[in-house]
């Protein structure tokens, strides 16, 4: 593996770790609660992640315990931990127009 590919992979991993940290923060959950929700959400995982592994995913890049975050972990975290956007009500003018048509 060339140094360029290694550096690129490290950068990609760091970006996924940053995204995972942001997802956890946006969820408003603690790291432990986020992990519990991540592990218990359907579809069930073959082997749930440990707290140690979960923390290693978001550890400082220079930390010895750092583990790479896969794209699959990141996708599952997005689906499980990020609430769907709230549906916004139709603007008042559109509602008023709807009422006029119903009369």
C-alpha cells in the first residue's frame, strides 16, 4: 500500500469518526445511551458493539485505542440516532386557499 493511499484512508476514517461524533451529539444522548439504542435497533446486529469499541470509534486520532469506523456503522448510526425531520405545516396562505375551495 502506498503512503498516499494510507494517508487517504486515514483521512477518510477521521472524517467518518467526526461524523459519528456529530451524530451522537445531535441525538442528545449520552455515549452509553447512543450505543444501547444503536445495538438494540432493528435489524438486530450479529454481535452488538461493546462500549470500549464504541469509544474507540470516536477516540482521538492519535490515541492507541482508536479503531476505524466503517461506512456501515455510520449509516446505521444515522438511521437509528438521528430523528427524522419534523413535517412542517402548510403555509397559512395555502391553508386559507384550501378552505376557500371547500366552500
